[in-house]
């Protein structure tokens, strides 16, 4: 069956990403409902006009498209398949987009169970972070049937300026995994490069300007990504390493970058303990 025309969207997870995404959808002319376990997140979304439901299931009753933006893979399991979850209350043929970062294998397993329940799965993990989310300029790395994905593009374009379908279900999570691997490797290289420069007393501000104008320029250097707490960094790298073990692929740089990132986070916790706690999700 061809995907229905999308008018009603439910956003499950109204935190730092879900809150602005729901607002952009509403401003784009969609009817938006939402759910979050955090009363403060619900209150903030309600102030923007989002209809708040007491359970994930009640949020999706009228939805044509559900966007799941919870923190962890275990949370995806709970909001999809738990009591009064998405599967329990969604209409047949509802499109369920998993925006939470999971392993590709887990995404495929979720997709099988969703299809068995009469729903249509796609994976839509998002990149670029909180500021682009507020500006409606996120990037979607997606996977799923082309016709289904195309039916969602109008909704997605309200909050994403770049939308890529990489293949079937699971391909979006592969794209996010590779993106994260390269991102955190760049953060690691930037960190070690500046440590070396510090030892020589080089002006770090000027050196950063020089690097941004040179062949070493990268997105993490431009945005100073390491300043934003990096709450998911170690988890992202562990997903990549677990997939590498499963596929019997050697990724030595990924393992090294994971340890460098861990060291950066430890240093930040020592110098900015309150900021680190605040930024973690």
C-alpha cells in the first residue's frame, strides 16, 4: 500500500532535538502531538503549541508519521513495544521513523517487528547538533523504502536542510555510524594537535584560524565540537567497534579515538563538572 498523505506527526522525545523539531513541524503546517517522560520538556513543547499526550501510544493515535527521538536504544524498545507504546495504538500503515542513534543491526530488528505489527519502518538519524536543530538545518541520514521516504520529505524539510536516503532500512544508521566515527576521530586529532602546539607556546586562537584556512580544516574544528560535552561520543564509538567486531573488520583508529575522546571528557569533568552534568542526556 502506498504511504498515506502525511498531515499528523507524533514526536516521541521532546528534548534538545525533539523540541525544536516538533516546533518546526508545527510551523510547517503539520498537526503535531508529542510525548516525553520529562515534565519540563512537555511543558516547554506545550508552550509552543504541541499537543502533549500522557503516553507514547496516546501520542500516536492519529499520527501518519511517528518520529522517535529518545536517548537510548533501550528507550526505543520501550516506547515502541511497551505497554501503551507506539505499536499498541498506531493506525495500520503508520510510518515510524527512528531518529535515535542505534546500531544498524538493532534498527533492522526493530524494523522487522514493526512490519510484523502492520507499521512501516524507516530510520532517520540526524546530524549537526542543537544549534542547527533550533535553526531547522539538521541533516538526515536515512534508510527505508524510497516511496515511503519520499512521502516524508515535506515533513522532514521543515527541520532538515539536507536529507539523504542511503538505502534500505538500516542504511541510515550505517550513515550515522560512519559520520560519528569520522567526527570523533577529527575531534581526537584536533585535541592532540592543539596539545602539541601548547607545548611550544603557539597562540591557539591564531593557529585555529590558520587550520580552518588550511588542508586540516574540518567541521569539528570549525564548530569546536569538544566544547559541547559530547554526551554520546563514547557510545557512538562503541557502536562502530561492535559492528566492526561482528563484521570482522579492523578499525584501529576508531579504538584509539574512543580512548582519546574518553580522556577529553575526563579532563572536562575535572575542569567543568557542572557544565558536563548539564550537557549530558
